[in-house]
C-alpha cells in the first residue's frame, strides 16, 4: 500500500529551514518530511480503511503522483484488463485516510518482490560475497528481464501511455502464491537490533512530536518468496511518472544516466524517451554497469553530453547547436580535449583525449556471452540509441530483434495473493 502526502500547505517563515529531529542514519525516508502536509506516520500493526488493511511489512518506498497514476491505471484496466494484469502491477483498491498531517490518498497494489535493481544482490551465487565477484544477472536472466520489460513497454505504448520513469527500480519480480504463508512468516519485526527499524525518533528540543512515528521502518522486500528461476515474471511499477502521449510533462522523472539527448538539450518529450532508457538498460543488464554514470552536480548536463559524444558519437548539428557550453570540452571539429588544463592557449594545440566508445566499454566489462551474442547486443544498442527520436525503433519492433528470438519471456499471468 502506498500513500501520497496531501497538497503541501503554504510555507510558514522558517518552518522549512528548521530541523526538528535528531539525524537518523538508517536507510529510511527523511524524518523531517513528517509534518503537516507531509507523510502520514505509519507503524507496524496499524490498521487502515476501517480495519480492512493491516501493516505487517515495509516492502519498499517510492513517490507517486496519485492523481495522474490512478487515471492511467484505470485507463489501462479499462482498455485491456488481461494484458494490464500481466505487465503492470495492479491497483486493487484506493481510499482516503485522515491523519495528523492531513488527508492522504492511499493506493493498494498487489504485493510484489524486490526490484530488478536489488534482486541481483540476493542471488545465491553471490553469497557469500567475494571481492573479485562481478555482481550481475546471468545472461539468461538479463535477457528475460529485458524482454519482459520491453513487452510491458510495448503494451503501454499501444495504449497511448509512456512510462516516463523506465528504470530497474521500477521493474519488480513477482512473488510466489502467498495464500498458504502464515502472517507470522511475513511480519516485519519491530526491532532496531536486526536493522528492521530505525532508532527511536527524537526531537532536538526533547518534546514529544505529534506528526512523526516513534520509529521508521527499514524496507524489507521478500527475496525468499520471490520467483527468480525458470519462468520468473517481471512487472512495471510506479506509474507516477507515466503520461498520455497527447499530454507529456514538462519535466519527466527519468534518472540522470537514462535521459535522452533531446530531453537534456531541448526539453522535448514523447514516448521515445522510454526507448532510449531501454537501450541504456540493455547495456547495463548485460554488462552489470551503467553505460552513462552521471554524478549529480551543477555540470551534470555537460558530463552527460560529453559521455554521449564519446560513447555514441558526435551530436548532430541541430542538437550540438543547443549545447551552449560545448566549447569548454570540444574543439571546433568535435574532438574532446582536457578542459581541466584551462582550455586551449592562443596559437596552441588542445590535448586531445581518447575516451572509450560504447563498444570498447562493453568489451572491457567482459560480459558472460560469446562473441556472436556480443555482436548482436552491441548492434541492438546502436539501433536503439539514435539521436533522432523519429529513427528509434518502437518497442514492438524491438521485440522482433534477433537477440530476443531464443527466449520466450512472455510468461502467463500468475495469481499473486494479497496480504
């Protein structure tokens, strides 16, 4: 179950700048977000919707734009309920809940397992972890994940919907049937010592707080109940960034390293941003490392564009002219130079750098595939990562690519119990 905070009230002088609580270093949400207009405080054992739902575990966390998300999920359910159930996590119920921080819209989804981003850490071949291990999915799993997520993308696009935040954190593994599993096996312990919860929440002034919970829960997915062998199933989750083709957002939620070049330079948005993200993820899931690793900084756009120019190739003139700071990094003929040395002196020559291409980085990662498969994957990535959005293949077209021919991936919808 997820709940969105109610609309943020008008800020009061000094309220947003003052910290109320002692810092909590546990991997949880930010404690200062528990305030009027912010998160609803939730504790294990809490009941919702007149006792219909009971909180027994925190599977994960995320942020949602519930109004647009619900509208899109309803659209998908109405347009193709059977297909939607197969490819997208299902919205089972919705209700409002009144609490100390306002009235919250609550969404109830089918329970799912860990994300593709985190499940790789749970695979038995990586336990115990050794320093020399390359933690990445076996190639048959990587290909299955990619094909299923691409099928889900093709389904969304066929219904006029773009996901808008297509990334491994929003691809979830299905769980086993939980109907026969006792609640005690699934219940999260209220125990700081086992890293199940944070230390007690404490205000800096020592007063009791009316808006925050006594503790924060640390997310505990269910890897032990997750189907990850054989016919595993992947579904897309978190439709909070999704949009209808005819009404794209001005600022999509795409993670830094998965942004398309036009999104960075011109702000143009359509469904092809999903396709670009998918191309980046083909590289990432096969090699175990991102194609573009962009740290957050005031130069993140330049860093990304420079990586594009070196990994994929020179930007076309139309896009390059929109890159106003390109002269800091590139010579007039498009060669990369070491801008950290202060640029090019008058009458001097730039120190031209060789940055590895996508194919070179792919080879350096030593993926677990033979030469022919490697050739197919690199060709597929090149086919997808086109600077011109109109030239990128559709999700349906990509499903016909030779690399996907030897894997089924189109699993039947399984019945997942609601707890």
